[in-house]
C-alpha cells in the first residue's frame, strides 16, 4: 500500500540554521505530494504541494522538489526562525485510489532555539 | 470562502459514556469529508471518509462510527468510549480530484477518564 516515511522524528536547531527534513514515499500510482505544518492545538495547514516530477513547491521560505527517481520530497529552509517551531508532515494523495485517501508520515517536530 | 467548523472544541468524558463530534463545511458543494485521529504527540490516522451523503467508508476500526446526514455535515460517534479514544479529532475536506488538497478544521480535544 501507499506510505510516507519521514526520517527525523525531532529536530532542534538554532535560528538561522539550515533545515532539512527527509521524506520518502511509496505509491502505486503517480501521487500528489504535500507538506503540512501543525502548530500546537491547531489542525494541520497546507504548506505547499507538488504533483509532477521535478516540480518545486515553496512557501514562507520552505521548499521541496518532487523527485520521482528517488521517490523523495525533502523539505528545506535556508534560515529557520523561532516562529517555524511546529510539527511538519509529509503526505501523499494517490490517483490510484481516486484521490480519496491521504497518507501522512509520522511527523517531524521542529524546535528552533532563539 | 470555504469554512470548516468542528464542535465541540474540547470534551472530557467518562469511560463507557457515549460521544458525538460534529463537523460542518460551508461554501463548498459535495466535498469529500474525512475524520482523522491524532494521539498526543502522534501522527495523523485516517478513520473515515465520505464522498457523498449517506456513504461512509471506514479506514481503521477503533470502535467508532461515522455518518454523513447532510452534504455539509459529518458526525463521529460511539456508544461506549474507551480510554484509548483520547486524543485530537480532526475533520477535513477535499475536492476529491486531481491535485486536490486536504483542508483541516481546528480539531476537538477529547479526554477520556
């Protein structure tokens, strides 16, 4: 079945550090990939998405490139701020399931120390 | 603009008591609707989804049930709560088409004691 793997469970960085959160996926079809961000006590909100190979998604300084060859969609930001502290989820939606189901990774908790 | 409203915001319930959580989506016709559950510090687990009124598909069994009585309403319920039901319940909607996105409500925090 479809799945998403996030390698990092928790990440702690200082302000202005470079961030990478690794995301790899497995899907039977040609999925749309997402990054969501969740702040404490709130529902996840979409950061950005990408739906085809080599497409780059970006928002608020975060970016990720859809790589079908390596089945990856790694999240990066050049310089993190304290306000970026949150939980980040990689997710996919697959054409093979009629885009009815969404699969989420386990989430990465980012703490940025001022 | 689309809005998604979940109720209640939080609940504290006793083991064995019934539960009903609700979700209403305004500004979007015939959306796909979803219930997700999140244990404290845990990932997002899809529980149910519905593509039309009266039809609900179960994704995982947690002694919960869901219903879609109206196009814009999704209800999650159980007759008997377990301790393991504690967590954060999220309602969400999508268009169910290519390149669609899942949009979440603010969630309901459930504590079962």
